[in-house]
C-alpha cells in the first residue's frame, strides 16, 4: 500500500470513529413498562426561539422517576422529535429526543 492510500485509510478510520463517538448515546433498556400516560403538566406559553420538550418517565436505579419538561432552543431547518419509550420484545427502550 502506498503512502497516500495509508493516509486516506487513516483519515477514513479517524472520521468514522469520531462520528460514532459524537453521535453515540447509551441505550437504555428497562424490564418493565413505564407508568401509564404522562403526568399532567402545565405547558408554558410559547416562547420565541424555543420548543417545549414535555416531561417523561426516566429509569433511575431500578425505578421510574418523573423528569419535568423543559425548553429546547430551536435549530433552524430541523423539527424536534420528543423522546419516547418503545416496546422491544419483553423490554422497553428509551428513544432520546432529537432534532430531525
């Protein structure tokens, strides 16, 4: 392999590992379904430049705990996708909120 090919290969591997590290998030899998529909939460009046991210149930050391809603700063050209739980076989998996 010549020097240019080795350099190109090194750059490709470096970029791939950096991208993976930057976008990887821990996968949270729980053995039990989250509690029924979310708690009643008063949604504040609209706020320019922000979108409301509703509260949700989080898994913390073996129990579900309520995480209150908060504001997310708007990213131009993107839409906020709220986090949510999905059934995954016998378990439940948390999909974090993200911009799409």
